[in-house]
């Protein structure tokens, strides 16, 4: 299966993922942006553990939005409540990677202390 490139800004970290290896970890939907980020040491806050219930994993899609799974109504409702959300915002825990994509992690999210630290 073709690999996909996922880039996390502003760090500029690009990782290649193989969908046949999803899930990469145990947080968020298998193959979600959160799953990919955490498996590659990219911190994205995820207060509800990736259950789509908190909105803290909000990221802004810069390119490749068409390569992410379609947002559900629940995701759209939740992301609307995320601080600093934009029309290009998605929840990292529910947006599943299906092609190359670039996302920006909001500053307030990047600066949050990682769990357990
Ligand atoms: Fe809570 Fe994504 S981690 S909504």
C-alpha cells in the first residue's frame, strides 16, 4: 500500500506512514493525525484520550484536507468549541490520514505540558 507523508507545523516534522500498519498506537482513531503524531514523538494535547470528546487535539489543516476522512457531525460540533478554531480545523483524534497532509498545531496546544510530565 502507498505510504503517506504527514507534516506537522510549525516544527516542520514530516513522517511517512504506511496505512497497513495502522493503528500506530492506542490514542485516537487508527491512522488518525493523533495516532500518527504520538507515534512519532510529536506532541498534540489530547485530554480525553482521543475519544473525540474534548476538542483539545484541534489542529488546522494547511494542505491535503481532501486526504483526511470526512468529519462527522459530532466532530464538527466539537471542533467548533475549540479555542482558535478555523474553517480548516479538525480534531486530530478523528481525522484519519488517507494521503499526504500538512497540519498546523495551534500554539496553545503545543505549549501544553505533555501528559505525565
Ligand atoms: Fe479529545 Fe481529540 S483528544 S477530542
